[in-house]
């Protein structure tokens, strides 16, 4: 039989070498050792089997971050069931869409959401898991562990939903091979070792926290100091016993804003990684002034994992995302996919073992976004220097990134346009000191209709996750359009640039 490409097998092999060393520490207490991973994920995988879980089926998970959530993820990988994690901020209306699309056999939700989730879940079994390990998932855990399923490299491990320009989220299908290749590349590139101690502050339903951070620690056999939320003072207090931190730019600007961030506080740290959103050169410099450390900025996407990274040993240049990672090929193209002249801006395309298997049950969108030669069209506009260093200069896609969370305006515009009295709307991102960008809606009312800011905000509350809801709604008579009839969002961004000051 060929070797097992199940990424859980790789994690468990590393765990076996680490024995009783702490794997997950919370508030200074060891919650899980590496040795616990084999037994705990084995029995939890067996529990998922009793719920009807099997390879190739889906498990949808919308729960708070906890050590048990980490175990549940690893148990799903072990069983070969496809793990579908969801942002806890999604409303019931959003969840209904994901469940309808993913057609899971099991849904795991927070205990308080059980009744509403049961109404949406159809034939799926619904079990609960709370932040203290409470809930029905642990009601009857079998004694005998389930074996690690044998998976090929192309078999799916995870589906991650990523919002789309069409307004509906698409499920990006990631295989065991996709996840393993990216994790192994980053382990070498960032010099992970079993001596590392990672401060884990990110949510574990997106690529950054679930793959880049968690997989890194698991493959290296490194200990994690686990945080369920982000408190800058608590994180800085842990620097003395840690070596690595990963965060989005909002984390770094909030850390820099405290008085406790000093070179002395960071003396045992070796690596600060930033990504998911642009890190302003000024934020980069302020962090270096306060700590003596240069943040390592990298760039990635849900569909591809990490694509580019600043180097570990050579120069980390603020405002750039570094070089294509080993094993990946990056090119800068025009809309037809032909390479632009060196140094000119164009759309960044990437090819490699990290590129996903396509969008779940959406072959049309898959073939639009992955070219026949295997290159994935990211929709990010970049330039590449003669030595291969990449700088992101814009986005071809209409995307807002707020605090590292991606928000596609179309979805919000569709919700607003359906409200009484609304003619049309344009949702834009305006600069925000904390989140980088904040969501603002410009709404044109129908002739004679009375549309009020507060009424629009209230109407969106049950429909959209909190982070997508507009900070401000500006009601206007009409939206500016260009000669082609397209709404001029750039003009709106300029006109309302000071709205949030
Ligand atoms: C919280 N709020 C937000 C956001 N987060 N609003 C807009 N954008 C956000 N990102 C809202 C809350 O609902 C609350 O609303 C108010 O802001 C204040 O919340 P606060 O307590 O300050 O927020 P927080 O809990 O401290 O969260 C901020 C955060 C968090 C820690 C920056 O957003 C976060 O963890 N972001 C990281 C997301 C991430 O993992 N991204 C990676 C995606 P109210 O008070 O009105 O109720 S993966 C990716 O992008 C690619 C692949 C890559 O390259 O990594
Ligand atoms: P997601 O939709 O969550 O997969 O987010 C991927 C997008 O985040 C990319 O297409 C970029 O637009 C953005 N992104 C990720 N890392 C960076 C970075 N270091 N700088 C700027 N944008 C980034």
C-alpha cells in the first residue's frame, strides 16, 4: 500500500517523538501533551464515526476557540471526514447557506445555538461543544480509537468558505497534499524547530490560525501558548517564555500602542510573522523601533495557503511580501494570462502543490479561476522586481479587509438593495487606524422614499455577521457612474475619505 498522505498521520508521528512534552498550554497550565494527541483524537474520531462520519462526508463546525476545538479538527482529519470550519460571527441566515451547500452529515455548534441549528440542519446530526469541553459531543466517547484513515494526497481534508465577488461564498477544497506541502515548506523557510514556543492568538476557522500557525507547531513538535482572544498585555507578558508570534496587522498595531512593548520584553522571541492584510510600512517601522525586531510579512490566500514570504535570514523589506515560496511559481500577468513586462503591475498568478482542488460543486467558477496550465488567478495586483521580490499594489477584486477578515461588498450590497425604499448601494472600505479598513455603505434611495441610516443598520443585524455590518450608512440621491455605467467606487472612497475621522 502507498504511504499514507493523511496529514494527521504526519502530525501524530511528530507527536509520538515528543512524548509527554506540553503541546498546548493555557494560562500557564498544560492542557494537552503531545502524547495526549494520539489517544484523544483516536477516541474523538471514533465518536464522529458513531455520528455517521466517514471519509469524504462533511462535518460543519461553528464553535468557540478551545483546546477541544483543536482536538476535534485533528480527529476529523484522522477519520478522513472533510472539516468545514465557520466563523463564529456568522448569523443563522449565513449558517443556513453553508449547511445547504456543504450538505454535512454532522454539525457541531455551540450549546446555546443547538435549537436554531437543528432547524437548519436537515438530515445532519447536530452535537454541541462548549468552551469548557461541555456539550453533547463528549456525551458518549467510545473506548476504542478509530485508526488513522488512509488518504491519497489529492483527497480532501478541509473545505474553507471564502466570500466571492458574486455575493455567495464558495467552498475552497483543500486536499491533504495541499496542506502538507505548504506546512512543510513553511517549517523549513521559517526555521521551525521543536524548541519553538508559539503564542497562538488567531481564530482557528481561517487559514492563518488553523494552518499557518497550528500546522507549524504540530509539524515542528513545538509547544503552543493558547489564547482564545487577543489581549495585548497578556500576550506581551508571555513573550518571555515564547519564540514565535503570528498575527494580522491589527494585532501588531495594538501591541505597538501599549507601553509594555520593549526589547527586554521580547528577548526570547525569534520571529514575528504578519499577514492576511497589508502591513503599513509605518507600522512595520514603529514595531522595529519599539522591539528591535523586524516583522516578517508573508502573503497568502484561502485557495492556496501561503504564496510569498519575506526571507528568514536575508532582508525583510517593509511594504513587500518577499519571494515565491520554494516549490511554487509566481507570475504577474495581464487579464489574458500573458506575462507583463518585468516591473509592471499585473495580476499575480500562482502554481504549485499548494493550489487548491477547486470550488466545491462549482466547476464553472473553478475553471474561471484556475487556468489550463494550473496557475490560479489570485485577483491581487502586484509587481515583481528583477530578483523576484513581490510587492502587492492593489486588488483587481472588489474586496475589503477589516482586521484581517475579508469582506466582499457584493454580499452586503445585495442585502441592502433588497430593503424597502432602496434603489441601489455601493459598499466601500475606508481607512481605519485599528482594522486597516472599515465597511461603509453609500445607499441611493428610490424617488420619494425615506431611507434612514439607523433603519438600514438595524435591518442588516440578523442577516450579516457583525464584522460585515457597515460602520456608517450614507443615504444619497444617486451613485456616481462612469461612461460605461459602472459605479465609481474610487470616486466614492475619495469623497468620503474623512467620514470616519
Ligand atoms: C471584531 N470586530 C470587527 C473585527 N473583529 N469588526 C470588523 N472587522 C474585524 N476584523 C467587531 C466586534 O464584533 C465588535 O463589535 C468590535 O469590532 C470590537 O471588537 P474587539 O473586541 O475590538 O475585537 P477583537 O475581538 O479584539 O477582534 C479583533 C481581532 C480579530 C483580534 C483583530 O478581528 C481577529 O482575530 N482578526 C483576525 C482574523 C483572521 O484570522 N484573519 C485571517 C484570515 P461590537 O462591539 O460592535 O459588537 S486567513 C487570510 O486572510 C489569508 C489566507 C492569509 O493570508 O492569512
Ligand atoms: P482570503 O480571502 O481570506 O483568502 O484572503 C486572501 C487575501 O488577503 C489575498 O488575496 C490578499 O488580498 C490578502 N492578503 C493576504 N496577505 C496579505 C498581505 N501580507 N498583504 C496584503 N494583502 C494580503
